[in-house]
């Protein structure tokens, strides 16, 4: 936590990376002022890079997405500390949902219509952008490897929405609702709702949040958690968190926060621990 050995927070590149970098840097600076400790942020090149940074203690804290948080917990004893709250149907909630979106010109109205179409995922470690959609596709008799004309990982939810908007992919998977929640998309593609339909909504998924690497000094953990909760309750700080990942707030959780969801995925045939390499 000293200037020559700062505390590193790793961030997953799930949205617009320049926006995440800017907001993350502002939050790190704010944490430094509040705690007297030095913080740096690093945005992972992909979701897995952020998991590995925590596993190798190159980062002490992480804002990992849900599936990465579960993987990191099973692989490296990375512990959840805070869960994000987001405005969902008018209320702050600690869960979200995924959606399948399609370019209106592609005439896709149901999961069955995806046969023979091109499809954009986010990243293999994205919960609503890969893991859950694959479960949904298979449950509906569609094998992504065989039945789709082609698939690609666009890297972020914003990129999936843009690819579907432009027709680079007929359809894709994102969180609800990247079309209206992402500032860069609202600014650059104001007519996205006219061109891109959401045609399927998933079950609830627990939100992402803050995690801590194994062996980090509890005093540093407390200082970081309390600093972030202070930021979350401050209007200016809250705006920074909104820019980071559309957070509306943060709340403390226990280490078992994701257990039920991990079990649910296991039942659906996705065992996170089997994906641990």
C-alpha cells in the first residue's frame, strides 16, 4: 500500500475499456485519499487475465464478473467481499438477467430461429455473455458448435451489441440491458432500440462485485471495503461507480454468496471447477 508498492485492483474488460479505465483510475485515486494507501488499477486484457492476476497476487483486489468470481474462488481461494447493486426495474438489486438480442433484419424471434445464424458471445468467462446462453441454447436443442453458422467472442457486452446492430452477427448475448445502460452505446447508436430486439430473457444471475486475493492483510481488506462503501454512499463517488460498471451501490456479502448459483450451474452441466485449468 506504499507508493513504490501500491495495492493493485484488477478490473474485467466487460464494457467500454477506456470508460472502465478512466472510472477505475478515479476510484483508485479516491481510495488513496480516503485511506492514505496507494492504489493502482489494471484492466485485464480479457476476463481470464484478471482471474490470473489475483491468483498470482499481482493484484490484491478485483472487480470480477460473476462467473470469474466463482472460478477464482474455486481455483485460488479468492473471496467475495462486496456485491454490486444496480437499478433493475426501478429498484436497486444484487442480481441481474441476461438477454438474447437480434438484428431486426434477421427475423429471429425465438431461440429455435438461431439455427444457421451467426452469433456473438462476449468472452468464454462471461456469465450472461457466454456461460448462461450456452446452457439456454443446449436446453433448446441447439449445439453452438454445430447448429450456428458461426460464432465469435466480441470481448465486451458493448461490442456484442454493436456487432448485432451493424449486422456483423445476426444475434448475440448480453446483460439486460446493454442497449440502454451503456453510455457509449446510447451516444453512438441512439437508434439501437429500433434496429436490435431482445427476444429472450434469462433467469436471475447474482451480480458481480469486489473480491480479495488469498493472503491479503485483513487490515488492507477492511480499509479497502470501508473506503469503497464510503465512495458508494457519496453522490460524487456513486457517479464514478456508475461510470465503472453501471453500479448503483455496493453491499457487503459473505464468502458463500455465489455458492447457490455455482450449484445451479453444476446441475445445468457447467461445473466451474472442471473449467479450472
